[in-house]
C-alpha cells in the first residue's frame, strides 16, 4: 500500500486486498493465499480450493466509520478460517441451519469450476424453492458458517431432507417475534443473525404477523426479510422500493421475487395492481440484467480457458424516449456462434461482405421464438441462455413484425 492509498477515505480494491492478506497472515493464517485481481477475490489452499470473494467485505469496510473498519475487517477475516465439519450427523445436528440462496450462485460456482479444472469441484446439496432461489444447508457456529455439500451428507449417512428437517427445527427455536414497523404497512425482520431471509421458510410465523390478510414477502438480500399485507398497495410499493435500495446498498442478492403465503405454503405472487406489477417487473428486470452481466464475465473466462470461440451476448437495458419504459435487448448476428440471454427484444443483425453492419431488425422475444425456435438450443444455466449458431431464413425474418423501441 502506498502512502496516498493509506490516507484515502476509500482504499483502492488492490490496496484493500493487500490489507486483507497481510492481516490474515498476521492473525496466523497459514494457508496459501493468492490474490485474483481480475475477479477481486482471494484463493486459499494449495489447490485454491477455497474462495474468499472480496466484494462484500470491501463494500462494508468502505461504508463503515474509520474507527470501526478494523472490527469490520476482523469479522470478515474470521470467515477465512476454514473449520473442519463434525465427523457425525449427531454432532453437527444442533448447528445446522437452512439458508436461501440465489440460484445464480450455484451457476457461478459451476462456471468457476469449468474455467479452473484444477480446482476441486464441490457437489452442492440443495432443494429448489422457486425459479430464482434454492435452499441449502449451513453448519453454523458463533464465528463461522460453512455450506454443507453432498459429500458431507454422504459421510454423515443422512439424506438432504433429514438434515433440512433438523435445520428447520433449529431455525424455529431461534426465531422469536422480531419485526420493525417501517410505516405504510411494511415490516422488516430484525433478528440480525444472517438468517433473516431464511425465515421465509416459516410461513406459519409470517401468517401470524399479518392476521388480516395473506402476507406478501420479499428476501432481496441475505440478511433481509420484508413483509407486507396483500391488502395494502402502499406497503407493497414501499417493499419493492426498499428491496431495490437494499440490493444497491448491501449486495448479496438473493431474490427479486415477491412471495405470498397461501394456505401455509410459499408461492410466487403476481400483483394485480398495475403500479405494483410495474414496479416489481422493473426491479426484476434490473436484477436479471445484473445476473446476466456477472454470468457473461465468468463465461468469457471459461471460453478463454478452453479455447472456445463463442460470443456471450450482453443483456442491454434501453430506456424509451419518454423515459417511461425500460426494454432489455440482446444481439443475434448472422454467422456468429452466440450464447443469447432471454430478453424482451432480439436485435437480428446481418453484416455486409466487408464486415460492416448492413441491416438490423428488432424482434419481440416471442416473435423471434416463433420463427427461430428450432435454431435456439436452451443451455442449462441460470439465468437461461440459448445457443444460436444458424440464422433464420430471410423470408421468415421479413415476415415477422418489427419491434419499435
């Protein structure tokens, strides 16, 4: 760290990484540490089998008052110590907790493994909650949280469902009523133990809170649970606005979905009020574009590492001239092997012989699917992409209606 970095209010990312590694070694960290500047993370262990992503630590460190930064850093350094898990399920059972994570997290780790085949691959154990979320298991102590993979469950001789049942019992036992009223009928959980979002899995608790109606819930980030009444439009609008703000301020995105507790079950909720539906759709669109951006970065690294020539298309957000509408779009170019995100609009691009752009026609997604569906191979990833290698015939493209932005 140079002298200028030391006195800056906000250290550079590289300086922060250097600080983390230096302090980790001072605290007795003996594992091999490698700073991956490109992905802003620290790789740990001889085979880099452990990853310490720096984004959240850096965000919280910079946001903290200067006199509190040392403590923030120590809190994150504690998570760098990789604890051994108990040898038996009986030992582990009292410390198991359920966690809800974004489905994109699992896809990110899969792409990391593809880009770095030398790393030991981990088989995750999880159950799908909804389209964008999964339920995983964590082994939790006062200072550490470790995700429990399938290999550990096999070692314990227990199924995922049996372990999840134990974890849910533990969650219920540490969940007193603890909500803060934010006004306009919006409530926020205040357990502050890193498992606030997991309380979505306790529908009986949420139903008791909203006695007059079926409750609606959002878990925008890992430590947040928001709750509003299905009868309160103002509360729903404020819930979406706060969810957006929390993701911007805190990161750790979990879900952009709004859930409803319906007869004791967690279901996806589609608002009937036009204002609420529009605000929710916009928030979900922004989060999907964010996932696509991170996915593209990682997939580009995968393609570089294996030498595959494939274009990973960007999910672009285009604002209408009046500023009232945002449309997602991606480009599909004749002759270019492409991984195409699912967007509102597809720009069909044909180049002239010299390689310059000659024609572009904008198609709504459903219209593109109608004339090009047989050319679009769905790829197993989240968010979904489609591999396109061929291009639709000219007469099919000409017959489709053009989309006006």
